[in-house]
C-alpha cells in the first residue's frame, strides 16, 4: 500500500497537481541549454545504509573549452578530506567546522574516504598520481585532448561516509551525501583549476547534465537535487537486491548533485507546496513542525525577492531539508536545487535567525554559487558575501529586523557588522579563502566584510543604481564563472563611475574607516590685562567681551582610510553648520563663535562602514534614563518572553 501511495504522489507531482500547463518534464527541463554543459555525469550507485558505504560507477563526458590541448585531467575526491588526520582539511580545521566537531576520532566509523577503483578512457586503464593531498587525483590521459573535443571517462569508485561534522556524512539515522562522487576540475585557458579540499574553502565546478540512479533500501526516504523520473506508475525494484528500490534522478545546467536519506515517514511523504511555478519539497523534522510555516514563508519570500531583484528561479524544483539536530555539521549548506536549513522547536522571542535567516541565506546560494558559479576557493566573497548581502536585504524587506521591540531593534546585518569589526584588517576580499589568517578571518572576510563593502557601495551609488548593478551582474553572469573583475566592470558600466579608488580602499585594502569626535571645548571670551597708552602701561581687570562664549570641536581619524567626511554641528545660538573635512591629517579642530551643543559625523549615512557612531557624535547634555525607562524595558522583555512561551 505504501509503495502505491509513493507512486501516486510522484504521479501528482509530475503532472503538477492539476496546475497550469508545464514547460518542463522530469526528464527534460529546458528546450535550450542555459549553460555550456561542459561536464556531464551519468552515475549509478548502491548504498549500504547499515555500513554507510557506497559503490558507484560513472560516465563523465568532458569537453575541453580551454585554449590549449591537455593530456592530464584532475578529479576531486572530496571525501578523502575525512580519510585521516593527515588530510589538509583535518590539519587546518583541527577536526572542527563552524559549530560542530569530529566525534570519537579513535573510531574507524568517524572517518571516511572516496577510493578510485578504475578509470578508463577509450578502452585503456588510466594511471595517475595524488595532488596536493588525496582530495585531488591527477589522471594521465592516453593522448592530448584538443580544444573543443569531448572525451568520455568510465570511473568506478567506492565511498565510506564519515560521522558528519563538516557537510557530508551520517549521524544517527540521517545521511547527507554531498561531494560524494569523483568530480572533474575546471579547465580555464591553458591550465586546470583544481584545489585541494581546505578547511576554509568550498567548491568550484563546471555546469552539466546529471542522470543519477541510486539503489537504496526501500525503508529510506530520499531528498535530492533535481527531479525524479521513475515511480510514475509503480516502484522500480532493484533486480539484484530484493530489499532495494532504484531512484532515477535528473538535473540540468547544474554543477553539483547531492542527496540525503532518512528512514522516516515524513521523508517518505514530504510536504510539497508550489510557489511561483516552483515545486518546493519540505523534509521536516517532526520536532520542528511548529516552525514549518515560518520556514515556508521564508522560502517563498526568498523566491519572490530573487525574482523581482535578479531573475526568476529557473529550475522546476527546490528541496528544503530541516536538518536533524544530531547532524548539525550538515546544516546550513547549499547544493543545486537543494538546501539544508535547520529550524527550531522553541523560540519564544521569535528571533529571525532560525529558520528565517538560514533558510533565506541558503536559498540565495541558488543564485550566488549555484547559477553564478564563482570560484569559492579563490574568491569566496563573490558567493558568500554577495549572498549574505541579499539575505540582509530580503530579511529587511520582509521582517524589518532580526529582533525588535518597542525599545530596540536588531538590524538584519547586525551579525555581519559585529563580525567585521571583530577583525577588520586581517585580510582583503581578494585573498584566497584557504590563505586567510585563520577560520575566523575567513568568516569575517567572506561574509561580514563583504556585506559591509556592498552596503558602502550602495550608499555611494544610491539604491536605484545599486539595484540595477546587482540585476545586471546576476543576469549577465548567470551560468558562468564570474570574477571580481566582472563585478567591477559591470558596476562601473551601469553606474557610469570610476570605482578604482573604492576598489583599492575597500576590496583590495585592509584599512578601516574610523573617524571620531575627540572632544568639544567651550571658552569664555574676555578682554583686559595690561594696556599700553601714552601715559604708560595701565592694568584693566579682565571683563567679558563679545561674543561672550565660543566653542571648538576636534575631530580625529583613527583608521587608515582617508575620505572626505561631513560634520554637522549645532551651536548654542541655534545656528547649524555643515563642514567637510578631507581627512588627510590625523586630526583637525574647528572653531565657532558660539559653544557646540551637538555634533554628528557623517549625518547623511554616506559611510555605513564607519566604525563607531557612538563616538562620532557629541552632545553637551547626555541623555539620562530614569528608573521608569529601565523598569519598563526589563519587564517588557520578560512579558514578551512569557507570551512567546504561551504564558499570559
């Protein structure tokens, strides 16, 4: 009965649940290819769920789009990052990534690998050698492959999945299979780009078409990239394995393929909701069902804003996995048409971190990483930074803040602002991800600093121009490998401005924008003392003189960036003035004919990257909060928390 229910569900999905006419089928998404389709994969694999192993064969069809012949070809074997403590990934990470860590390293089940068994081309067995470490294997081809020529490699391999702490692996009855197959590097010009798997990097690959057949135990539910092409009328059994079923999957114009399994009823019958022509499948953790509508709203708002700001999400499907709590290392990841975005079961304060922020962020990667496939090894800010900026804008438009009350508001880019100022000068945006100072600097540079730099660019160009820059960049670079020079070229063309100085200061530089009001001074104007006359010196007691009292204010440049900055002052005589300091010296003092009662640096918000706005402002009468204010703030917070818990 269950098999017939699954078949019926797939049939309904394939026909669109009675919705309007489809322009795609599960076997063919696009009438015209959206990408160059350089690396195409046909994969067959069998999962031994009990032992967390996999046996696979693949046919890789690769076309040389470079400018020179090549007689070598590198394969990423990403799971070898977890083969042992000698891998670059483990040495650099210390067995930790983000908030998770490797569990029980003395046990064999904590480790994993990807083992090449055979690679053949034109009937010949290929030999090769290890690259920088065992996460890259270089093959010697039997002949040079000319530009424009396509070759076919027959590859056999086996995996053992590690206990998950970094994206791929298992935890309890959950298994995340990401970066799980031998994957060709990227050939650009006359050289290969195929870095080892480092702790502070992600991935880089060419677009193609994937046809994947997975033989899985029939008790498992499967979440996957792409669309399912079988089970239309009945379950397809594996003739060699009576307890297995075969899932046939298809994806076009993507550069990776991922899947996950779990023996849960909610996984065998995932929730499906269609929005803007996209079938969204939700694999829900039963403990988080109370937050499902929040996650659904986040996904739908991300689909909406990305379509309105950039272009319509072109794929027919999207899979959202609410990652189990014991598999935290697999959470917060993006793969083509699939994201892992954990939710929360108890959130009395209604913070917009989980599921909202993580869900919007991971969806945004469908654009910045997925369709704009920049090199995450070398320029991580082009996907993480631009996508974090998109996340901030989408959350701001939908929710206005991460957390707010009548007395305070936490802005949607607060975490990035705080992260940037925790380590602002270690690395420029142009540094390779795996060459940053440390993991903290990688996070600050790729996420926090990049977000602040884009805020700064928007303040300089204006919102309408910035929106046009981002739209043009997304549309022109879709299904390509954009670089920072592409972004700069498009931004200059759209805005009509030379961004060389901006690029030097904020993208390529490490200095900070830090101006402060050092202090204000008030002085009485008096006249008197010894006066000279024809009769000789005469002493006159000092007396008040016009204009009575005068004031001065001293500004200080604490950071290395020298930019003109506006000072607004209000004087005691109610006069207001705006002055512009070029910032070339370390300090400057301005004098006025009346005491300064208030002053603000950058009153128009032209510099979102200004470090400390508290010390960039001055008032002669500081605001004082009484007992009533603070008691109202405390009890209002407590009452809000109790209401969130369902009390009161």
